[in-house]
C-alpha cells in the first residue's frame, strides 16, 4: 500500500449513515458494509485482510488507541471519538462503539454532531503534543484530567455520556431534516426487513423511555440530598427541646417525655436519611448503566436495519449473510444485556422504595411527637413560651421535608411503572430478534 498523504479536507458523509467493520484479534479487517467502503475510499478487496490502521489518521493520539485496545483485549467494549483518514488523504470523524465478538472485534460508527464533539479536536491536538514531548502515559493522564474538569470521574463515565449525547444529537438532526431522511416508514415494511426495522424503531422508543427514567432518578437523587441535609438539623433540634424541658422543671416533666421521644425518633430518621445516601447513589449509577446499554442496543439495531436495506434482504443476494447474522447476534446480545441491567435496576429500585417507605414512616412518627409537644406546651402556659419556639422549629423542619418527600414518592411510583414497561418491551424485542435470527440461520 502506497504511503498516504493527509489532506486538510473533510470527507463528507450524511448524518443518517451508519457503518461498521469487523476485524480478527490482530486487527485485520474481515469485512464491513458498503458505507464503510465508500467513506474510506478503498475498494472492498483493498480493505479485507488489511490492518485496520490503514485508515488511521496521524492526528489521533496513541493514548486513545491504547485505551481502545486495553478494553478490547480485556473483553470489554469501549466508545471513542476517532479521526480517520480516507484513501485520498481526507479526514472524517466518527464516534465508534467497539466490542469483542467471536473471533475478533466489531466496531459500529456514527457521525458525531454534539457540542461535546467540538471539544475533541483541540483536546486530541494537545494530547499528540504531549506524546511527542513526553509519552503516552502522560497523554492519558492529561486526558483524564481534562475529563475530570468536565465533570467525568472516569473515561467510562465519559464514554457512556458521549454515546447517549451523540445518539440524541443525531436524532434531533434527523427530526429537523424530516421524514424523507429518518426512517419513519418502518411499520409499512414487509417480511424480515420490516421485522428488523420495527425492532430498531422499538429499541429507539425503549431508549427514550429509559432516558426519562434516568431523568427521574436524577431528580430523585437531588431530592434525597435535600432530605439528608435537612435531617442533619435533627440533633440540634432535639438538644434545644431537651434543654427547654429541663429549664421548666417539674412542670415540664411531660415535655421531657416528648423531648425523649423526639430525640429517639430523630436519631432514627437521621440514621435512615444518612443510610439512604448510598442506595440513592447506587440507583443513579444503575440508571446511568441502563441508559447507556439501551443507547448501545438502539444503535446496534439501527446498524442492522440499515445493513439489511443496503443489501436488499428480499433479493437473492446472500453474499453478506455472515455479516447479517453477526449484527443480529450482537443486537440480541445487547438486548439481553439490557434486560439483565434493567432487572438489576428494578431490584435496586424496589429496595430504595422500601427504604423510602421506612423513612417516611419515621418522619410521620416525628410529626406525631411534634403534635404531642404542641398540646403539652399549650397546657403549661407562659412558662412554655420558649418550648413553643422549639415546637415551631420542629414544624418548620417537618414542613421543609414535605416537598422533597412528595416528589420522591411520586418519582418512586413512576419508576416502578416505567421499569416494568421497559422489561416487558425488552422481552418482546428479544423474542422478535430471536425469531429473525432463527429464520435467517435456517
């Protein structure tokens, strides 16, 4: 292969186009779709058995490829922005989701268009400079530090977010271009091709539902922080109430009982609130995993649907049957993984809902104690003036919890309904994909 000279000109392809390639464990290309061939500028015969770095652009940091290969060789999938070079030297950017498959690796790609993508070229340029001046590890460290500034705790967090964001950005652009571009006629297609297009449309709808779930969980987590913050005041309120009861003396004996009960239930509520933090964060992490997994599944199903349209499944041309079955198998694998992750999410959600119920019951007990204190203080008279102030503080405290608790309970109920619907729809998606795969394998 002749040496390629880079040209500072972009090789255009449409936002709706998706493409894929597969390699063996050494990175030698085994196949791909016609979009990949066209965009790369190479003939199919030139690509097959060629190393995948035939399309590598010199502007790409080595650290990114090290991340890619470290994940793939550890049997893990990974997402990354990649700048490629076509045969004519022009460049083209993709967001790639690469994953292990039997006998090698599969990479599916889309055209990036999000605001995050605008940050990548200058970031990669700085990484390349660091690699030339220092080494790959320094470049990796710089990447992780820059991602941390953007609010990502790890490359995995970044990878999850960019796939979801790019999918959503792409959908928005397709919607703006209208139905002549976006495949809105999936329901009218016939045969196996129609079945796959409907599955792709269903996977996309599932992602939108899970996106809503993820948004609900973020809201739930924020409200839980408010509850935890408010409950930190309980110890202070209990101490003040006990001090005022002691000051009154004999006349405040009944209030001492109220104070003791408030202190006891206050500790219960505070402990429950603090103990709620971990499960709420776990639920948030589970929702993030679920959103990413459904994004990947929707991506894969759309790649499969486009590939079937490219090769005209209903014709007698079965030369790409291996790729077809590979893509269908990967889509099925991702759908099953999505169901497993959703099942895990549902278990965590149920536990969190149980803890929320217990916390709500404990707060209700505090409300009863407050009412008892109010009644007792009114019977003592003027001596209980300061006690009344403390009772009002208790009232304010409980009032500040009502809003967050109301929102959290509403979200909890919505999550239960939505999670059940997602699991049901995923089972249907898996069943239809199983049917397609069995028919095409026969």
